[in-house]
């Protein structure tokens, strides 16, 4: 069978797993034992961009560290955004073990104390009005439930979402998502899935003359007026892959527009909620309450897949139909892990740590920007940062790739978004000393290409 033709890489959602630089890195850093396991992995798993073929093989994880088969420790500033409370958090592990001994699985038709306790806890923490909950085994599934509920609640099927956004990899989620990597060449998507440009601090698509990007929100207002039958506006409160923060007041204006046109506002905080930005939920930074909020990833404590849909009480209207009906809808073990995670966030003061360490890291990163013209912009919120590299006004994708592999060679892993944005997402349990070590590695990499 001939080798498949390799298309030019799409860099919207991370570093490329088929690049020549990755092959060179593997030749220099992967031993025979690891190479043999990676070969087996390629043999049995379907190949796809960003995962198989894999970079390396891991045998352990603890705190902020991964450990590969060769015994090397790697600071994980990627973690698929699941590791708010660190890997193997003792409180989370203990809760899981206790629940496994008592109630390892809860089938449908039954509830359990952990599920009820978690639902109550999330409602108590959520923005005002979000009084109902459904659990799901993953964020994509929770987003699917939100889309179905929006249709039932409005008797409309159209949606508006943002180009460049990501809401999951299933067919319904990529329909509202805006990344070509997931949408291109896949065929017909959900009808009525409209898109508009995203809000950013540094760019407006309609020649806005004010910092609020009124031109962009006016365009949303226009689309809702012209369509007339839009069920929901779906968006990430901050664009996670490239750390794009909206202008001040943007979401309040979107909230007002949605209310005026009878469209629901669904915010996707699957990777961003649970304290990492310095507040429990990102929408709290913008003083806006959505009609539905979708969370996931870190909810399972970096151990179990857990996600949740939080909705206004008034949207509890489809008791005679199924929104999710998932096998692990009220996972006793998953809910126990989530409850322990919430305990860690508050009782171990991790949200305050995200604020304090976030301010410190942002100062260090901005000092780097003063030293290296290659750094175009530093963006961040809490313990999440984006370092955008540009050269001669253009995205410095090759330099970003070089910096990434320099960092990997020195024990620091993170994601590259948009081809040129180094995104740093450490566990909230990180110490200042560990943070300094990671930033030293990053600066060394940037210096090497400057």
C-alpha cells in the first residue's frame, strides 16, 4: 500500500506530531525500549493529528511531573487541562479508593450520595441562576446535551459560535467549533451552525474604533436580527488554545443581545473552569451569567473523565425526553473524585495560589518580552499564560516549534497553539521554585532562537 500523502500541517490546535523536528528529537532522546513501545502504539491505534504517532511513553505521574520510561522527570504545563490539583493528589486518590470499596458503579434508575452532593456543591458555587445539573463522561458529551436542551427550550435549531473555537471533537461539536483541523473534508455538518469572528484584545474584524470592539458585537446583533431563529450563542469566555481574552464589557454586551433576541448564551469552560484563572468560573471575571455553563477536564481530579452541564432552573423542561442518558451519568467514583477536587481547590487555597503565582509569572514573562523582540505579546489570566512569538510581523511558527523541543529536551512540556503561541498551563499545586525553573527553561529556549 502506498504511503498516504502528507498534507501541509494545520497548526490551529497544537504542535504537529509528524514534523521533521519531532523525528529528529526522537532520534536524539528516545531509547530502544521506548521506541519499541511507540512502534506498538502506532501499530494498534488509529493514526490522527496531534496524537498517534506519539512523542514519548510515560510510566508515572505525580504532582506537576510526568516520568517517562527512561526515568526522566518532565514538568507538565500542558496536561490536557485536567491537572489543576496535580497528578495523584492524595485527597483525590483516597476519595476514589473509598468509593471503589463502597459503590464502584451506579446504574441508571438509581442515584447515590456522591452524585447528589456534587450537584448541590456545583449549584452553590455556580453563577446565580444556574440551579440544575447533568453529568457526563466528557466535555464533548456535556456540550451535546447543552445543544439539545437549547433546541427544546427555544424550538429553534440554529446556533452562532466563533471561528477558531473548539468545543469537542464529535460531529455536533465540530459543527459549532471553528477549527479547520476538525471540520475540513468531513462532509455535511449540523445545519444552521453559523459562525462569527471571535473577540480578542488585539484584533477587531470590523475596523472598530473603540476598545469594546463594538463592531464585532454589532455584527452579532445584526446576525441574530437577520436570522431571527437562533437557539443559542456558544462561546469560550476566553479562547483557550491561544489565550485570547475578550475586551472589557464584551460578554455583558453579548448577554444583552442574546436576551433581546431570545437566544440562549452557552459558555464553554471545559478546560478553563475550576479555579485556574483565579476564580472558580471564568465568566465571573466578566460579571456575566450564562444560561448554560459546560465544565469538564479537571473536574475528575486528573484521574477520571468527568464533565457537567449547569443550566438555569427554568430550563428544566424535558423530563419526558433524554438529554444525555449516559452509562456513567451519575458515576459514584467520578463524583467522589470531583468532590475531593473541589475540597482541594478551597481548603488548600489553590485558587489564591493561582492568583498570587499568576501575577508573579506574568511579571517574569513580561520582563522576558522586554529582552527578546521575538516575543510579540504576553497574555494570561491566573495560572494560564500565552507567549506569542512573531518575527517581522508574521507568526514565528518555526521558532515556536524549536523552542518547544528545546523545552522538552530540558524537562518542560507545554502546548503550542495557533502555530506560534506557547501556552503554559501548570498545575495549581506548583511551587514558586518549580515555576521559576520552568520559566528559566522557557527563556533559555527563546534565547536560543532570538
